[in-house]
C-alpha cells in the first residue's frame, strides 16, 4: 500500500511538472506568433536562450549590458548571470504568470538550455516620453511652468521633488484586465486621513474593466455618484497644485499614460479657484474668485430669465428697456424658447468645432463663425440682437471657470433651466434651482460633503473658499478633511513675527 502511495505521489508531481512545462511552452508559442518577438541562441557552446519583444525593450541596453558581458565571461548558470550583469531587479523564477507579466512589460527572458523552465528576467524597458512642457488648460502668467506628461515615474518625480520628505507615500495598484495599467495613490502619511486613503485604494482595487487608458476612467468608476453632472474629483496637469493639496491632507491618483492627476476629496468652491490665485495678493485673488462665481451664475441663469420674463412676466421689464426689446423682437417668427435654444445650440456647435479642429483653424472657426452666423441670424430676423448679446455673454462667462470639467457641467445644466423657464416661468427657474441645490447638498466626494465649508458650515475653512485671506492666516488645514495633523504652521507665532518685524540695520 505504501509503495502504491509513493508511486501515486511521484506520478502527481510529474504530471504537475509536465503541465507547468506545457503552459510555459504554450506561452512561448503564443509569443512567437508575433513578428516582434525575438528568440536567439549563439551556437551549441552558448548556454542560454534569449527571448524578448524588440518593440518593448531598449536594443542598445540589450547589446551593451546583456549580450556583451555574457559573450566575454564564461558563465553557465542563471545565478552566475545574475551576479555578473550590472542590472537591478533581475528575477529568477519558474512562475509562468510572472514570466508572462514581465515579458510583456519590457523584460528580457533568459533560459538555461539544460533547464528551459528556469528563467531569468532582466529589465530592459524602452521608455518613450515627451518633454515636459507648459500647462495648457491651467496656464498661469506667474508661477511654475511645468505640466505632467504621460510617464508615471516622471510625474511622481515632479511631485516628490517638491515634497522631499519620507512621509510622502506611494501605493501602486495594477488595473485593467488587458491594459495592466499602473495606478499610483500618493499621500502624506500622518496628515492624510486614513479612512480616505483606505477608501481610495479599495475603490481602485474594485474597478473591473479590461482597459484603463486615462485618469478620466478612474473618475467615472470610483466617484460617489456616477450619475451626477458635477465632477467629484479635480483633475489637474500642474505638479505644484498636486503638491499643495497633498500638504492640505488630500490624496492624489496617478495613472500611467495620463498627463492628468486626480485629487480628492474636493469641494465645489475649489472648482472656481485657480492655482494662480495663490501667486497674487489676497485682495486680487478674492476679487477674481467672486467674479468667477458671479460669471457662473450669470452663465446659468441669464438665458432662462430672458425666456421666463418674455413668456410670462412682461411687467418686470423696465419701461426704458421695453421699447428697444419690442423693436428687436419685431418680425421674429419664433417664440423666445425656440429662439434661445437655436442660439445655445449654435454656440455649442461652434465650441465643439473649435475644440476638435487643429488649434489655428479652431480659433478661426470660433471667431469668424460666431461673427458671421450671429450677424446673419439677426439680419435674417431669426433671432433678436438682445438675446444674441445675452447668449454670447453667457458663453463667455462660462469660460472663466478654471477647471475644464466644471465648465462642461455648466454648459449642460443651462438647458434644464431654459426648459423649466418655458414651462413655469420664474417659478420653474426657482424649482430647477432648488433641485440642483438639494442635489449638491446630498453630493459627496470620497464620503466628504461636496459644498463644504458652506454646508456644513465651517467658519474657519471660509478663509480659502469663496475668498482667500493672506497666507499667514491659513495656519490650519481644512476641517472637513479630518486630517491627522490639523496644523500647517503656528499662525499666532507667524502673526507676532510679522508685527515685530524689524529690518536689519547696517
């Protein structure tokens, strides 16, 4: 019985080994079907078989750091090879899954002819990257002129050199069944809330998708409310902005291949705060923020108020304005709602055309198309010149939003307001406004209130929301983030130093 049992164990071990060999041979067979897969062995005296994808590796590195040392020195085993090559992270393994992952990410596969199932994996990744350029969507006149690129390691370096502390931690997660995209979560240990960190990491790990191309995929899959028109994470291309929010206790999400970095938790007032505000005096920064908020309200409500007043509330029009308004609408065959929708759709068409065409052509289309179409529409009697001015100003006001995602949301929510104004007049505008306010009250970003510090009210956090106080007054981190260390610096001591400041005398 014992002999039969021993034979059974040996048979199972042999069978398992055969399956592993077949699996490895199947992997090599699949790879050889691709034209860019190279396998060579230099005669019978050469002890190794070397294979790699030539489109994934650096050919100069292969010849200089791998083939040249192997051909010069008499080595016969993978252990000797590992000690010989001046390369870090060489892996010796039989794990087929690990071999496949490494081989398809730019590693060289080196096998012993005596035991082909044992392999050494040598990193020789060919890194193709573009040069660091200036920000395009978040350009600022003053301040740093660096923007993220598509290489993850370079992006992490750009932030780490701004925060050179050991507490800056990075957690990496592989996402995507096909793309195997590297996603890095960056935060400052001891400052960022542990609950927020666990929430972000868990949501990224729970993503089930075959291909992750850009950071926008993360935004759509891990936000609290995927059906909301409002963005719940800020995407930025500025390393200085990421470093700033990390110091506040927020979390940054990097995606390999994406020049945008996600930050959160975020609040609604942050979408109207340009990072250039911190390079200006607090008076100018506060004034510009108030102007942006007013411009957004005008962009959303101006056209709906026009439709509501002309449809239901003529008595609200001042007498001095009534005569030119009647003259501008005389001969127009459409009601105000149809007139407004025609112009709004025309503006959106011009925006899309200008965005999708090459830069120089797009600018020409936007300017010339707006002038020609607007003038022709008024002269043809299809729309009033008053509404044309209102719609043009509303479109211009929407461009003041610093974050592109929020600008798109503002473009979208104007249409429900216009339809509500047509149905119920001013009451419809107020009902629609109440609906969006109630939605914002329920909305969260990584579990944190979206419209904080307005609700719940945090008086101390108002110093850097709707307006900005001087930097020496911002000694505490935002309360709604529940950071591990709420103090940024000693604001009282900074105030005393400022008051007692004495210039050095000769």
